[in-house]
């Protein structure tokens, strides 16, 4: 029986996880915890059950660590990471070869929503903090940047590039499911810089996608 075709939804290689992104990933990880500075590959495919075979292939191809594996009916995702960037690259190349595809076949990232809210109200900040229990808190008076992407996994790359570019606080980077959600907080100028970096990151990915 022929194996079903695997569709590459998210494929993003992060060269060096920033401290807040690594810490946030660790709060939701069910596997080996990533550390700041680790190289990371975030992969999402359809159908979801295909991720089991791909996880097996990646772990046998190089000494990477499995940070997360989520299996849904429609989509499956995994995160592998290692201090040595070449180990992640080796596993990634083997995965693409197995699927008979390349990086450019990944789905383009659609920005479903982006917005900056300046000088956030205290009541609003409290409700955001109650809903987002895994990241840092929004403080009253700060500005926030909200980003929603499809597929979901690309928000991690956007968050990592935003943290590289600006002194912000990572409140949420929900990267599984149909849509990814990113919330950053900080001073107005820092949020403006972070938003530019996040959107530029997504645009770079789309220049090499079908």
C-alpha cells in the first residue's frame, strides 16, 4: 500500500534560541527542555499522524533532542533542538529527503492579525495575564504587540527575531493548532522595533516558500 502524501506546513530553522523564547518553550515542552543558544527546527505536517514516522527518522539521523511532539487529526508538529547547529541541520536534511521535498515547499505564512496597543489599561493587563499563564506578565501602561499567523508554528520564529531586535517581554507564543498567537509587551519604542522585526521575519520566510 502506498504511503499517503505528506504536506509540509511549517518548516523553520532557528539558529539560536533567545532566552525568553527558550524559557517559554520549556514551560509547554513535554520532552527535553531547550536552552538559550540551542539551534532548533520547528516542523508541522499534514496529516497529523505522519509526525510519528518523521520524529523517528529525525531522532535516528542525528543526536538531536525532542522538545515537543503534538499529534492532532489534521496536523502534527515536532520540535527538535541541539546545542550543535549542524546536528539540527543534518536531521532537517534527512527529513526533507524522506518526504521528497525541500524547504521552499513549506506553506506560506499568512498574517491573520497584527496590532499594537499603546498604554494598556490596568484592567486589560490583568485579564491578559490571567489568560496567559505560561509567559511573562503585561504591566499596566506598557504597549503590546499582537500577532496571529497561519500556520501556527511561524510565531516562534517571529518571537525569536523580535527578541533579538528589541528589549521586550514575551507574554505568549502559542504555536500549535490552526493559528499561532504572539503577544509581546514593553516600552512603546521597543514594541515598535519588535513588531518590525517580527513582520520582517515572516516576510523573509515567505520569500522562500510556494
